[in-house]
């Protein structure tokens, strides 16, 4: 079983740390891309803010067996 990570602005993802989520604060598109590329292989689920998902574009939509399941916060 993998871990859960969240990528996005501090104000949107910080509370998820209380549930044991690995929070990766990324306040701008470049930071989002760096956080995504730096995800450890143990991550099985990534929670993205809407702006983080937009910054990643199709990178999260392209199927790849090694990619973690990704969800976008409304």
C-alpha cells in the first residue's frame, strides 16, 4: 500500500497533513512541476488542487502504469 501526497498552495493542502498526507507546498506552476517530478515511488495517491492540476496539464492525464492515482480537489 502506497502513501498519499497532496500538491498545491499552502492554504489549500496544509490541513491534509492532520490526516497523515504528505503535503508538498507548491505556490506556482514551476514548483508544482518540481513537486510532481520529485514524488517518491511509494506514493500511490496524489491529491492536487485545481491550480496544481492546471499547471501539470496533460502530464497527469497520460496513462502510465507507474503513475499514482491522481484526484483533483474541487
